[in-house]
C-alpha cells in the first residue's frame, strides 16, 4: 500500500535523522 510505503519511508527518515543527530 502507498500509506505503508510512506510510513516506512517516514520512519526510516526519522530514524536516520535521529541517528545522525
């Protein structure tokens, strides 16, 4: 599903940003 893909992408982005920070 598009929402699922978007959610995963967002989670990944947030995780990456948090890890980077």
